[in-house]
C-alpha cells in the first residue's frame, strides 16, 4: 500500500471521527456557553454594552439560521454566553453604597434570619439603603416581618483580596445586597409576622436548637462550629453540610418509596395509571417544599433541577440518568443565573455529577458478582471518581487537598446517609412537639463520629496546602474532563491511543493544567483594595503592617492560604520606622506610608530616589513625575517586580447614584 493510500485512509477515518462528534454537540453546547459566561466575569474591565448586545444577537442568529453548521454553533454558544452574562449583569443593577458608614441608626424590616455560630445574620429591607445584611452578637428576640432599629455601621462589599480569588462584592451584587455591616442591641419597633418559608424555617431552628438540624435540614451556613468544619473538610466530606444532591437524593428516595407504597394500596388509582406516576408527582411536590425550606441555595437548586428531570424521565419510563439530563440541568441553571458558574457549590456539584454519570453510563465498569464485594467496589469507584473530578475545584476555592478524603467518603458518607440524616429528620420532628431525646441521641452519635474523624486528621499530611490555582490552570483541567466525557471514540482506529482519543486528550490537558499550576509563582507582596492593609513574605512567613483590621478581616486568611500557611497562625507585624514600612528585595524596594504626615514629608525624596521602585500609601497619590512608581490600585507584586492588579472596574465594584 503506497503513502497516498495510507494518507487517504487515515484522512477518511479522521473525517468520519469528526462527523461522529457532531452527535455530541448538544452536550458540548452548555459547556461552551459557560466558557463565554466565564470570560465575561473574569475580564479586567467592563465590556462595552454594545459589544454585549452584538454578542447576544450573534449567538441567537447563529442558533436559528446556521443550526447545521457545527463551527458556527460553537461560536454562537460562546458569544451567546458572553453576551447573556453581560446583559443579565446590567439588568441586575444592585445599588451598592458608595462608602463605609459608621455610627448609623439602622432601621429596616427583617426578611431573613440566619444563625451563624455566635452571630445572628439579619437581612433587612431598608428605605434608604435597600437590602442589607447585618450581624448581631446580642442574640435578639426578633422574628421575620418585624421592623427593628439599632445603632451600627455599614460597609461596602469588598472586592477580591488578590487576583482570581473570591470576590465578595460580586457575590453581594448578584444576591441583591447593597451593604453588609453590624447592628448593636436591635429593638423591635413594629411587630408583623410574615407567614412564609423563611418564618417556618426560623421557627424550626428555634424549636430544635440543634446545629445538625440547621445545617442538614434548614441549609443555614456556618452553623457548624469552625473546628468541626475543618475536621470534616480534611476528611473530604465538607459537602454534606451544604444542602445538595446528597440530601435531595436521600429525600427523593424516601418520598418516592413512601408514596409508591401508599398508592399501591389504592386499587382505584393503580388500575388506571401505574403507581410510579402519582408517587413521583407527590415526591416532587414534597421536594419543592424542602427546597424552599432549606433556603434554595445554588447546590440545592442544581439538585432540584436534576431531580425534576429524573422524575419526568421516571414518569415517562425513559432512561433516568444520562449525560443529556445533566447537561439540560446545567443549561437551565446558567440561564436562570449566569453567575452560578463562578460559585464553588455549582462547580463542585456539577463536576461530581458529570464524573459519576460518565462512570456508570458510559464507562460501565464491570462489578463483582458477590453482593458484598459489588457494593464495596461500587462505593470505592464512586468515591474515587468524585474525588478526581472535584479536586481541581477544591484546590481553586479552598487552596488545599484533603489527602484522606477517599477514606472519609467511604467511611463517613454511608453513616451520614443511613444513620445521621434519618435520625436528624426524626429528631427535628420530635423536637417540634417538645420531645428532645431523639435529637440528643443523634448528637451523641455525631460526637463519636467526630472523635474518629479527628483521629484521621492527626495522620501525617492529612491536609496539603496548595496555594491558589490560576484560572488558566482550572480551564485546562475543565477541558481535560470535558474531552474525557464528551468525545466519542472510534473503533476504526487501530492504535490504542487513537482508539481512546478522549483519554489522550484528558491526559494532555490535565498535564498542562498541573504544569501551569506548578510554574505559576506566588506573590510576595499584597495590598488590600482600601490600601489600609499590606502583607509581605519575609523569611518564608507572611507579615503585616497591622495584626488586626476589621474592614479586611478575610484578607489575612486569603493571603496566608496563598502562601500555604495555616490560617490560624498569629499575625506577625512588619517592622516600621516613623510610620513607614520599607520593604527591600534583591530586585526592588517598596515604601508604604499609612499616615499622611510621613507621606507628605517623604514623597518628593521617594520620587527622586532611583532605588525605590514602588510607592504605596493609604491615601491616594497623584504625581506626573513618578506615576510609574505609585501603586494606584490593589493587587500583588511578585519577586520579579511584576505587579498584578485586581479588577475593580466592573459593575459590582462601582456604586450607582
């Protein structure tokens, strides 16, 4: 066979393989759309509104006119996602406050209450400031619907404390919160109880008096003691404390079994329709109530959409779980709120569910015939797959890897599924009628589990700090997983690599992600958006110009994670002389003045000093002579002297009048 014939044969095989991929274009569409949305949320400056409109129009036209052209469909999905996210963000238009306000009399109507450790989070509707969230340590006797008043302060939601980390201002913007703050000794000035799900939710909380009820049923955040959460995180099962697929899967099964038994006992119904149909409908209605009762978090909504699609497929007698079902749920949620794609809960939950559905519907591993071994093998495969698919997202959001997470999932997840969760439901119901023994018994079992989990965290390298994962590395991991799941192999190829091209692509992209993460340097200097707090890595340890800063409380934790330091270590103070912090490195020197007097005395000499490369201050500085030296925003500096600023010129950073 000559070279021409061989080339032609392989060309035809490649062409046929490309045509084969068109059958999976529907599965790729929401993922490509999500990439477009992600681009909008991560660009440095706010895109022009005309560009957003044109992108949206191009996406819609591409779908409707060129629906048979694969390349145009791909471009249309990306453009539509970019434009849709931008237009949605503009329409959101949350009016955030322009500056921090202290010594303020806060008056508002309580719309929501959340118990968070030793603090009570109160969501208020105010006439002057809109929807705000304030915290109180006074544990006041208030109810949803009450109008309260108290002295306090409000703060502008803060941007990220370093590039590509959590942006609280963006989170607040898309949750409609104009300001956060505190309120002291709030008093009720008008009582009016609103009978809604938030009121019922709070009523259950006050009657049960259990953080297990708060976390596992009501969906309250930060109700678990911080030391407990750290232990469960290091055991790889922190996800059970966020209402998600784990909880809704259990409830769906319980409700479906209950109603199926009930309807099987009613012949008048089962003679006309199969019992599964009314059972699934009733179970779905119960799930709606539970989703509303649990606070309707992102992971909860994702799980509910999935459960809805599963119920519909179950009623119609179709394949219940498939990649198509997961992609439909993914598409529905990102159209409801494009910002979901930037949240940890959304990314972790979909990463796990995509991996598990691919494992059991496409890969279809062979299981042992022995029932005990079959269950053990299936459990190990499930836990291992979920761990692999979620690890990049865990690193990106939590800057660590729970090394024994697989053990935690194998040991603790079944106990929580079949022991803790049922007992918490029973105990909560009993507590509502004044019987507290079941919930107390549940806490005793929980304490025993916690002791065992604590012993695992004391093993060597139980939690490995990783530092930040860049967006580039994360995108490479996502592409690797997407190619693994969505690419169809062709048995016509004889070589083992080309026959398993999806695995080859996954290995290449994930290897590129690991390499990118490994070569990305860590910053050695940090400065907050208000330029009130700086951090510098000296002798491997992070040091600060001040050891406390209530306005930038989470900056300490964020920067320590970036430097792979334990967040509970004491804050070390930088040396300063006459109110000036001078930082010298082999390649550059930086001076920082927090007070006005040292700045005014030295600014001219600093500008003229060729050895000083950077000038930073709490006060804004403008100088045409040394503008290249002045750090004009917030961000980080690397050993090389490269500055990377935090994007603060977005809709969620700029207050509107």
